[in-house]
């Protein structure tokens, strides 16, 4: 009889892919029901929040401007 050496590996890979797909679907459903801890809107989580990313970008720009301003206004020694 002839047995394929890959058959076990292929079924294992398929089952892993199926598990990942099922988990991804569960996460999508969870996101629909839950709300963001940052903006309190449904459909996404804080780490994906566009509002938070925009605010963080503004904060980083402000910090950089403050550093530049303090460097420019520092007295020469």
C-alpha cells in the first residue's frame, strides 16, 4: 500500500487555518457588540481607534514643537 507522507501535515495545517478563521470571525462579532475604551463607539477596540491615533499624533507634534521652541529660546552660553 502507498501512504502519502504529507496527508497528516496537510490536515493539520487545514485545521489550524480553520481555527484561526473561526477565531477571527469570533473577534469580529465581539467587536460589533463591544465598545472602544477611548471614544466609546461600537465596532472597534482602543488599540484600533482612529480618534486615539489622531490625538496621539497631535500630542507628539506638540511635544516636538515645544522641544524646538525651547531649543531656539535657550540663551547661548
